[in-house]
């Protein structure tokens, strides 16, 4: 195997010390989330998709056969600061979604996934499965549950820093 040797967050960031374990956990969380995101991004690039485009296709697949507005899609996205209009435009160009005028509001469009979009998701399905499999080598399902609980607790923080 060509696996990289494990490095601690201190080694990854080339830091000799942290203010406290909260700073270390914060940096570890950001670094690890980005690390996973980059790995998935590389795999999706082979299929001509970005992480955000893949996320939109999965949202649309889960909501079919009902169409969705861009605002509804935005509210469900993992990458919530993404430019949904631009993502939808790219997916339309690729024929992975269709857009139609909303009957209640002609200024708004509703979107749904096409058969080609569903086929694209089918081709990409091994990507998250490989991630889950690789995760299961280093943590147990019980540890994954603990991690989920901790992450959900962390999202209870009021992060309005303005």
C-alpha cells in the first residue's frame, strides 16, 4: 500500500504547541474536514463534478419526483455558501438537471434531476462508500457514533461572532 504515514495535527500544521485543547480540536476539525473534502474533490473531478455539484445532485435525487427551487436547494447544501445559481447553470449545461418555470411565480424556476443526472450519481456512488470503508479501518462504528454526537454538540454553539 502507498498509504501516507499517520501524522498528528501538530505535525501536519508544523506547530509545536497549542493554546489549549479547544484550539487543537478547532484546528483539527478544520484541517480534517478540508482533508476529506479535497480527497472527494479529486475523485469527483474524474467524473467532471465538483463537491457542490455532487451535493446538489444528491439533494435533487432525494427529493424527486418533486421539483425544487434554488432557495430550497441552498438550504439543504453542505457547502451553504456556494453559488447555487452558478452550480445549477453548470449542471444544466451538462444535461444532469432540467429547469422549468414555477407555475406560482414565473420569476422563479424549479429544478429536477434528469436520467443522466441519476446515472452520474450511480457512477459516483463508490466514492462515499470507499470513504466509509476507509473510515471503518481506523475507527469503530461506536466511535463514529461518538464522533457524530460530539459534532452535533459543537453545532449547538452560537457562532454569531459579529
